[in-house]
C-alpha cells in the first residue's frame, strides 16, 4: 500500500517539476511525510496483526480451555434418579432386618415364663386357685384316727399325679400311730400365694398351722408351722394338687 502511494506522488512531482538532466531522473530521496507514512503504516499493520493474533489466540485459548464443571438442573435430576433407588434399597434392607428382629424378640417374650404368668393380672383366676388349694390342703393333711375313711376320700378328691404317692408317704407315720395314740391331726392354711399361673397350671406357696392332739387319758396337743409348695392343675371346674414340694433335701 505504501509503494502505491509513493509512485502516485512521484508521478505528480514529475508532471509539475521542470525538465531535468538525465542524471537527475534518478529517484530522489523519499520525502519525509512519505517515509513517515511508510514507517508508521507497517507498525500500524503490525499492531493490527498483533491485535488480531492476540484476539485469535484468546479465541483459540477459549476454545481449548478445559470445560468448567457444570451443575445444571439436568445433572441434579440425573444424580437424583441414580441416588433414589439406592436409598430405597437400603431402607428396604433396614426395615426387613428390623422386622425380623422384632418378630424374634416378640416370640422370645412369649416363650418366657415370666411373660406367661397371669397371677397378678388375672385376679379372678388367682383368687379361685388360692381358695380351692387352701381347702384341698386342709382336707388332705388332716387325719382323724376315728374316721380314717374321711382322709382317704379327701385324697381321692383333691390329689392327682405324683401327689397321690407323696401324700401316702408323708402321712404313713400318722396312720400307723393314730389308732394307738388316738391322734387327731388338723391342718389350717394361714396364708398362700400364687407364684405362677398359666392357664390350667399353677404353683402356690402355702403356709399352714398344724395341731396334733392325742386324745386319751393324758390329752396332749402340739403345734407346728408348715411351709411347702404345691403344683396345681385344673380339671374341669376344680383345681387339684398335682405335686407337693416340702423343700426337704
């Protein structure tokens, strides 16, 4: 571009200048303004080129720069779709484990004897078994030498299972000595407590006073306290003594 302007200026000067000698047709030194224009314009071009190069580099850098992490609504929705099934699966496993533990614990509680004991909750049944067993103990542990058949009837009425033989063994000495000494044994229950009650089975702790009277010329009465436990079972509408525990070793 500077060369073209220089030629135009030269032609103008030649057209207006007087004739010169042949040697004078040599190119004169470039005019200052033209030289300045020539010197400045390449710099401008260079500056422009540099600016363009800088802009291109910036654009290229922008194109080659690593992508910045984005967290748009779509990304959040995608993570939610992936995370939600995992959370639901974990909750299902935890709920299943808890249900199994609860079922096993409830089954264990049902099997514990303490949980089956209704002695404190079933007041009516507790009172019934206490009254019936107190009556049975008084009848089977009383003996009158003059009416031994009464003791036998009581035994057949209130005893069952092991208690039948246990009762015979416990009163064997009384039966043997009663006709000779004219003995009258009387047993009265003073207190009883239901230790265990489960349906038709019960265990009671019994406290009783016993009086042993010799009726003859020299009448004599002795007193003693007794404590023992009995296992009771329900047969129909009554309670029977199934076993007797005197705590003897």
